[in-house]
């Protein structure tokens, strides 16, 4: 297949009976003025070469030496060089020279080679071998890699470090998994340094941490440790303080709360512990109720608001907890009707007559229905 | 025969049937409806507009009007024309006809004095609360214009409908300068340095001979007179030297109103609030009438309703929550339950009043309906006090 067509200017000059030098000059002018597209003039040989689209395709898809190209095009090597320079200058197509400039590599051919590497589904991809013999700028390498990765998987995250790639995404998860498994072998903790080369690539670190969590490891300070270690400490602190604000606990220890939270189930299985999901607070009922008792000891009544502030809880949460404590007889107190105060029944005056009549439930029920009727009335206003 | 009767008869015209009707320029006098020191008020018909009016005809001490008579007349007209207010009686027309000075005014259905005489303590509390607000607004307006009424009493509070009370009779009112306003020493026009007002309603500093108070007229004297008037309306009796709460007579009257009334009746004028302060204490916007129109009032009434609903529903829901925890209640709660029962009764009563009041919004035109917004605002304050008070006690 002919990739180029060649016009001998001498033959044409003879036919037209004009001097060949004049024809060369006219041709040169015509090319300058874009009247002859995709053509190049080789003055010393007095020829005009027209580049056909098939040549573009051919170069794009192949790695070929200049000798072979010279043979294919039936042009001497220097003319081929001139032709290639022209192509490069006009940016018809991207191709790259080998370092000895004796070979050219088409962009598509290069992309295919990168894709071949990517399709091995490794999260670390070393492309140095591919690029080691090619004259190419780092900028072009990045562009090419990005193009290739986009073809490989549009949703994958990419980090380029020279000719080395880091990938993070579903397609490379197995590779990350086996990498971690290899590191984890019979170890109780891993220092974060072991992942230092990935630390500036957040998506990959997220996947790594997720896999570590699946394996039962959780970030704790500078290490990944077995989650039992964290839970043990959490439990110890909870039993000591009675209340733990998980956001503070995890921030102090660089623990990711998202991984810690699902582990709480084991702690909350015990009846003595309550987890306030909305506020991310763990409460150890016996200890915390004792703290409340101590707090209200000197007073006959303490505003709920003050208790809430003191224990950094919302008013609603402290109300719920206090109600639970009252129900379970953990504290000898009660809430006032509109829940503004916690009344310390150890101090508050209780009628001397223990046998005084109990609350009249019928009366309360009648009052309840009056209140709901009134609510309806107000609503209907 | 009084001089005045003689003067009126000068204009008696005889109808074809022989019935006698006195006429004063375009007004047919139908009957006498009130008699004061300086004037007589007739029910009259405006012959041009064919509507009933109250025609106030000035009395003179002699056969013809003196310079002082004319001054009394001109003063009242001037004052009333300065006060264009929904709770001050409206002047339609005034003038002089064949030597008789007259003022045609809005006709009232009744006055507070008649209500007290006929109903005693049975006047609807809600109507009296409306009156309280309306007349305080009227007085605040008069005082804003540096006008002292000087004769506030039940017969000068007129009802142009069941719900709308208006302040009337500015015949002894006085327009005073800024510096004179708070310490004005009265000088009657007719007799210099003499007492103005009606016994029983005059402030002690005016009635007393004590040098401390002697003849010092001020806005606070109007406040005292209004205090006596309202006290009488609520209780059926005039206040005594020692204040007895109106809540002894009417249990449902809010504490705040009682406290204000008590302050209005303070012997020392300095202890009495101004009309503007009373409005503020009731939670009312003293500037409400400025740049307000009917639509705005309607919107404000709706907004106020929502605020009150939110306030009350919030607390009621808390009470409901409390009652739902029956198993947690102990003997000590008996007291709380009593208090809740009390508060529920109070809220229920207030809401009955509020229902009635907001229904009036469709009946009463702007700007007279401003008292509806005022009433809601004041009741909101009352509700806040009740809810706050009860809850802090429990």
C-alpha cells in the first residue's frame, strides 16, 4: 500500500517547458500559502511528497525503525527524516523517537503498551521499562498515562510518581489486599511508616484502612493495631469516667471514628452501657449514675441544663439518661414536671407520712385528656 | 327654666303634625342624652347625611356667649381636631349657628358609667380588658400631643359598639407646653386657679390641700383618674386609700393588670406609670398606629396568633410528656398536678377569650381593630407569665 505519492518536479518542468528552479520556487510558495496541503518539498531531490492518511495511521499504531520505514515508503532515510519532521511540525500525529533516534513509536502503540501493564490490575504499576528507551518529556508521560488510565477504568484514582503509578479503585482491590496480607502476616501491629509511600494518596489509604479494618486492624496513633486493643482501652476509660465522648476519644488517639463506631456493638451488648448514637457518647450506667449522684449530692434540685452542660450532653440526652436511671432506681431522684430540674429525693422534702395516698391515676388520666383536648383546641385556633 | 333651655327653644320649629323639633344648622335635635357643666349633648340627626350624631351644644352663663365661652368651645375643637385616633371620639362637624356653638360627634351606644350602674360587677371582664387597652392608647396619644384630659371618669368613656371604647369630652382638657407638661399648674378658664375634674376621680395631689401636691396637674393626674375609673369598672366600687386587689373581685384578671392598676392609683404621682409605660408593660407596641394599614394589621394578628400557639403548644406538650410518666410520679407530685390543673384551666379560659377576640377581626374595621392585636399581644404576655410562674414553682 502506498502511504505517500511523489511528484518529480523535473519531469513536470520539462513538460511545462519551464526551468525546474522556477517550479521549485512556485511549489515552495504554494506550500507556504497552504495551497498544497499535506505536501512537503524536498528541494535537493526536486520532489514533492504528498502524505496520505494511511501513513498517519501506520505511524500511530506501530513501533518501527527508520530503516524499515525508509524501505516501506521507498524513500531514502534522509527524506524519511525530513518527512517525519514535517509530520511532527504540523502535528498530524504524535509519535516519539527512541533515544538513538533510529526508531519511532506511535502514540497509540505506546498507549497500548501502558494499557497492557494496567490490565494486570496491580495497584502499583511500574512503567519505567516502557519509557526508558523513549525520548519523551515528563509532561507527555503524564498525559499519556492519564489517557491510558482513563481508557482502563474511568472511576479509578491515580497518582503518578514519575514512571510509577499508584492506583486506587475496585479493579485493583485484590492487589491491595494481597499486598496488605503479605505485610500483616502474624503481626499484631503495623507502623504507619510502612505505608508512607501511599500516605499522600488518600483514596488508596482509605482502601488500605478499609481492608485493614476488615482484617480487624484499626488506626491508633502511628500504628494500626488489633481493634481489641482499642476496645480494651475504651472500656477501661469508660469504667473509669462513666462517660466517653467518642469524638474526643478518637481525636486524641487518632482513631477514625467511622471504624470505631461499628465495633461498639460488642461493648453495648452489656446492659450496663448505653450508646447515644446521635451525640456519639458512650455511657457506663453504674459509673455515670454514681457521678450524677455525687454531683447532685449537695443540692435538693439541679437544673437539667446545668447537668447537660457539665457533662457536655444535649438536654434531650441527659433527660433520657436520667429517666432511665430513675426507672432503674440507679439514682434516688426525679425530674420535675417540665423537666427543668432534677430533684434530689435524698434531700427534697418527702411527706412524713409514708402511707400517704399514692398518685390518683384517674385524676391524672382526666388531666391528661383535658390537656390533649386543650392542645387540639389551641391547634385549631 | 335654665338659660340653656331658653336658648334651645329659640330654634324650635313646629312640624305639620304639631310636634316640636329644635334645629341647629342642618341637625334635628331629637333628645337630650347628657348634661355637663359647660355643655349639653343631644341625640341629633344629620339632615344631610341622614345619620344619627351626638350634638354637643355649649352652655353659656349669660344670655349670650362670653369671650370665655367661646374660648372653651374653640379649645375643645382644637384639641379634638389634633387627636385623630381610633379610641378618641371623632368630630364630624362644628360651628356656630345663630349664636349657638355646637360640635357634631360620633354617637355612642352607651358609656362606662351606665354600664357600671346597670351591670355593677357583672360587666364582662374581657370587655373591660379591651377598654383598659383602648383608653390607655387614647390617653397615650393625647399625652403625646401634650394634651391633658383632666376629667377622666366613667361617663367620659363611651362605647360606640360593644367592644370599642373611646375617650370623650375634652372640654376641660388643656394643651400645655413641653416644659409645663409634667408640672402644669392648672388655671381654669372660667375661674382662675380653681379645681377641674370630678370629685372621686381627681388625683390626690389636686384634691389635697397639702402643699406637696397642691394644684399640680400633670399627665400623672390623668393616669390616676383613669385608674379610679377602671378600678370602679372592675370592682363596682371606688378604690379606698389602701389598695385592694381587683383579683379579689375578679379572679381571672391577670396579675399584670392588677399590678398596673395598683401603680396607677399610687398616691405619689412619681410612682404612677405614664400611659406609654403602661402600654410597654403590657407588651404593646406604642408606635403601632404609625404607617400601618389594614392588611398589615391582619397579617400582624395572624403572626401573633402563630406565636401564641407555638408558645402554648410547646409547654402543653411538655406537660403532656410529664403526665405520660405516671409511673415516675411520687407523692410530691400532688402539688405539681394541682398546679397543672390550675394552669390548664387558665389557659383554657384565656383561649376562650382569644377565640372570641380573633373572631371580631372580621367584624371590626381598621383602625378600630388594632385593639385585637393589642389584646393578643397582652394575652401573650399574660400566658408567658403564667407559664413561667407555674413552671418555676414546680
